[in-house]
């Protein structure tokens, strides 16, 4: 049986959040969470993060790990690992995404969520996790390195930013 911790995590600023698995009744809160993110938080994202996308993300919970971070009833973080189940040869891989509300960045929440997701990925028998990050996003890269991800490649001028320029994308991976 796969277990996720639901005990509170105390952040560097003293606030306590609970990290727990997603439930179908969380869908509206997840939509609202993405609507609450600042333009800066979504700067390097791939919008739109609307109901249609969130329904697609949460439609195959058998092949996904979805974690939410909550401060009381307020959603402040979302992490998802999409198992690459569409191919027998890639089913041991999971692609990870994480978004934190701007008021909860750089205070330990990302680290706690990543560690929980890595533990669950191991319990589920995944072989490796991968993620992509804009090379300019130094705080995110630092977080990923902190939990064990390694640089595996660079896609030069791959992402068209809101500034109208192309930016490099770093590919990172973690063998479990």
C-alpha cells in the first residue's frame, strides 16, 4: 500500500502546512489555486491552468501521484508526478511538476513536497523522475539539486518567454 504523510510540516516562517494526496473533491480548489498565482509565479509556466487542464491532469489518478499542500483550508502547493504509462518501456519513469503559491516560496515547502513525492515514487516502484526547468529559474534548480536531481541536458532556446525571447531549458533527472 502506498502511503503519504499527512502530518503537518513546519515551514521556516513557523506556519504549519499539511501535505496530502489529492482527492477528486479537491478539483475546484485546485482550479482556484492556479487562479491565485501571481504573474511572476507563472512566468515560466505553460498556461492556461484552467478547469479543462486540471480535469485532464486528474483524470488518471492510477498513473499519477498528486500532492497538495494546505494551510488550514487554503491550497498553497501542488505537485504531480505523471507516470509515463503510455509506453511499456517508459513506465518506470515519472515526469514531475510543482507549483507553490508565491507566499510560500523559499520557506521549505517545495523541499518537503519534493521529498514526499520522491518517497511515494519509490514506493510505487518508479525507476526515475524527470523534470524540465527554465535555466533562468535558479531558485527552482537549487531546490531540485537539493533533493538529488542532476542536470542531464540543455535544450537551447526552447521556451518562448513572455518577453518574446527564447530561453534555454534544463533537463534534470533523479534515479530512484
